[in-house]
C-alpha cells in the first residue's frame, strides 16, 4: 500500500551566481519542476531471524530521502538518492513513511508496508531419559533448527525450566510415576514448536552405575577392607553372625563388586587380621541407598579401646562418597593401632544400603609431578608418524582438549627443556589432527606414548576414524592398559592390530582415565 501526498515549500530558492548580473538569472524552470513521483522503497528482509531490514528509497525527480520506520524509533536523517540504510525490527508488520525531496523543495510522502517475519523452530528433536544414577530424575535434551532456547514443563506442578538450545535440563521428581512432559522451542519468531510425551519416571532401588573410581595409591598408603582397586585384607568376613536381622548379598556392576545390606539394623565386618591404621589419615567409604532420610553410622572397633562412630546422613538415589578424618574417631578416644572390626548401623532400621571402597588411607607418598622428562625416543624419523614429540616433526593438530563436556584440564609444561602435556581431572580428552586431511597410519604397526601419573587407576587410548558412521567398528576402538604404574615414566607400545579402527584415516585420538593427573609425551605411530 502506498499513500502519496505532495507538499509545496514556501521557502524562496535563492540562486547567487557570481560574476553575472541579476538580470541574467532566470529561475522559472526550477519553480516549474514537478514534485518527486513514483516514490517507493526496495525492501530486503534478512533470513537469519535477526530482523535486519535493508531499505533503499527510489523515486523520479528526488534528490534526497528520509524514512520514518513505523516502529516508534527515531526516523532516519536525510540521505542522498541512491543510498540504502539498515534498520532492525522485531517480528511484525510496520507502516514505514518515505519522504522524497525534490530540487525545488517540493516533497512527496509515501506510506509503505514492511512485513518482518522470522522462521519458527523447525525439526525439533527431543530426548527424554531417566538418569542412570539418580533416582526419580529425568534428563531432557532438545534441539531445533533456528531455535535459541527451549522450556520444559515437567508436568508435576513445578515451574517450567528454560535452557539453551541443545543443552540438557535435569529435574528430580518427588514421586515416581507417569508425567506429561512438554518441551517448547523458541526462536526469534512469535511462532514456537512443541513436543509432548507421556513419560514414566522410575525410582531406582539399587545403583545402576558403579561407585566412583578410586585413585591409584601406593600400597604403603592404603589399608583396604573392601575395594576392587586395592589389595584387601585377606579372610575378612562381611557377614558375621552377630544376631542381626540384616541380609547380605554381593553384586557386580560393570565388573565392580558391591556389598548390599538389606533390612539393616546393624551389621558387623570382621577383619581377616587386625590392622594398624595409626599412620593413616582418612577412612573412605562409598554408600548408596534408595531410602529417604536414612542415617548411616560407621563404627571402627579397636581391640583395646572399643568402638566409636561417626554419623552420615545419606542422600537417596546417588553414591555418597565420604573421606572421614580419623581424628573424628581418635578425638573420642579410639585407638587406630588395632582395628579389627567395623559395625554399620542404619537409622531408622530396615533400610537397604550398598557399600563399596571401604579403606583407610593417607596422603600419597608418591610425588605429584615428574622430576625428569620422559625418555628420549631413538627410532629413526623415517619410521615414525608423530603426533606429539620434541624428537620428531609432528603432524598438525587442529584441536587439543576440545569441549566435549569432559572434566579434563590441559596445560603444556616444560620438563628439562622438553614440552609435555599435563592433564588434570582426566576422564577423557580429545586430540584432533585434521578432519580435512586425516592421518594415514596404515603402514605403521605400533602406537607409542609415555605417561607419568601420581594417582591414575586406569588409562586407555582410543583411535577414531570419523569417516565411518556410529556403530561401525571401523570408526573407533579403545585399548586400556592392564596395569597403571604410578610415580615413574612408563613407555607404552600398543600393537595397532589390537584396534578395529580403520587406520587409513585417523582424525582423533582420545585418552581416558579415572579423573586423575596424567602427564603424556612422545605420542607417535611407528613401524
């Protein structure tokens, strides 16, 4: 729609021509010029949901223009003919006013509709899943094209929760059951996209994941009663008959052994031999329960001074990890030099607990960092494809420790003049060589690296060829070390034949560990 209005200027146009007399000037032709005609604007709206609009006024006989945008913002200034301007709108329909100025001061005013529409979220993908470790807890992840954020109504009367596109939202319900979960995705558009699902929230009655991994400790720094990580006291009885009502069962979660005590009133553990824990500093235990408001008392029992306890209030539906200073027992008069039993008490009685990693320990006697560089490689460069080593020319690395939601922190340190990677809190970390030019190691037979760690209990290396799809064994494979040595440099040689990965185009290498500190150097392939 265009509305045209002509405005005559009452101002006098004065033409002064130097070197000529007034009688020689005739301005009648200016006064006879018609006002600008065929005035409109070329309008282009960006397609990126930003609201950016390019306006180019046009008109016959116009020497300049001004534009009122129609959204209560300040109008533009006067601009010469042939120029464009940009303005940012919110989604909606606006009436812009274009004023065309003629040479003689006559104006033509045109109204023009500008329609700004944004793209609503498209291809909304929603994943809803029960948390594998925390009872009655649901994780929701949503993503959509053009979306900026999404909200989740969990259907239990709680307030909807906003999250960024493709991030995970977590919610814990008061009760298990079936709930109507609604996800609404938002872009800059007024229109939204939504998804609704009837979802069953489950109550976890036993742990589905193993207890947290424990650090690798020197044998002199730990006295273990029950743990798969350390050498336990041989001959320990975890279910002596003390007249209790408690039931006993051992279970296995992904290769990790766990003790289950059901109908717990109290339970004893009789050591295979008494333990002198007087040099230790802490008592560690991991406890899981599905019971709300369950208190857990742990009593070390001394041959000479009897028993003393510390109380812990358990959080239901998750592993509770405790490092109890032994001073909390010795301050009550307990001797730690002749501990021969534990007693465990649940309040109120009748609950169920799961126990793992029960041991005494002291701070590590192993140094926290290497005092010398890794061994210097001696292989000929012609037989090596190096990823990271001062001894060779390395292939290009495009990304180090990319953000893949890991806990790992990476710094490069120098030891005896040798560059070394230092990983802290290493659960996993990526090394991306190149997606455009993958590294062909088909002619190589081994992958080598040197590591040093004060506390890692596991360490693995994964090779990835991203040209293959998920689930294809040629895409990726990981090999874990059978034993991790602490406190010294260890050189590792893994036959490439152990990996199923297609070695013709390696794009990523990943290290995995137990949340530990690990130094890595001299990572290369060789034949």
